[in-house]
């Protein structure tokens, strides 16, 4: 029998994942090398309030707060609203808005941030792979830059004696169209567990390297509490 010349979807996903991980690693080194020689440790907390509007549509209100060990606090506060549409078993679309208050950045900035993202998902055995492509406008920053963000996530479920968990690794690269450069990379490792039927918690470590921001390198300890209202 003649073999199909079209690459199977799963194989294309694996090839794409390998390519993106290679790009992320290649980007991390130059970003780290060109970042301002300043390091900070921060704590990022997020509360997500989510409800289903229909079987394929979900509405989420994210509330974010960031604090630093060496900078004036808070570093950032950001409420928002997000609509998620399940277009297909392996494809979803997000549209939303964030309002970010950076009280100590450049004398104080308030940023309006509309965003649009499309995420593809597949499974490789027990391992779940997702690739999010997000575009956002930062109204309130000088020149109102447009950013593209690519986030690759590997998720592995496992069970302990008392609870089910998910371990995850993620890498996200940022491209700023106003300067035509990859300007930031975030590597993340963490775990997720369901506390109750309506509550789940993420705890993670994140390393951020940024070319244009101060501090250039940030070590982050973060948590995300997700609450399903319905």
C-alpha cells in the first residue's frame, strides 16, 4: 500500500514543538546576555473567576498582583475579562482585555491591553501539548507597542496517595513589533492540583529575561487560584 504523503497531525505537532523549543532556547541566551545586569525576585499572584456561558464558551475574570523584594510595591495590579471559545476539540480562541496599573514604572503607567489568542492542543500518550499564539496592544506605553507572544506548554498528569496533580513546563517568547525584536522570554515550571470541585491551584517558578526592561532578569514565585462559579 502506498504511504500517505501528508504528515499526520500528531507528527506535525511534535515537529512544531521541537522547532519552538529550539527557538526558545536559542532566544534565551541572547536575551539573557543583552538584558540589563539587574536581577530581582518577585511574587506573582492571580485569582481567576470563571463561569461557563455555554458548553463551548467560558467567561473568566483574572485578577493579578505582583510584588517585588527590591522595588517599590506593588509592581503591577491588573484586572481583566476574557472570553474563551472552544472552536474544535484541538483548537480554542480567546478574546479579552486587561487593565494594568504600574504605579512606579516611568512615574506611573496605566495600560489598556486588548488581546486575541488562538491555542492548539494535542496529546502524546499521557502528555498534553498546547501552543498559544497571542497578539496584544499596550495602549499607555510609549508608541503603543503591539506584541506577539508564543507560549508552548507541556503538561503531565500524575496521582499521589491523596490527590491528582499536573506537572507542567512552559516557555513563552515575546516579539515587539515596535522595535522588531524578540524582547522577552519566560521559562516556567510548576504543578497544578484540584483542591475541591470548584477550586484548583497552580504553584510555579518562572524565570523572566527581558531585553528592554529593568530589572532585566526576574526570578518569580507564583500562584494562580482558579474558582469555577458555575
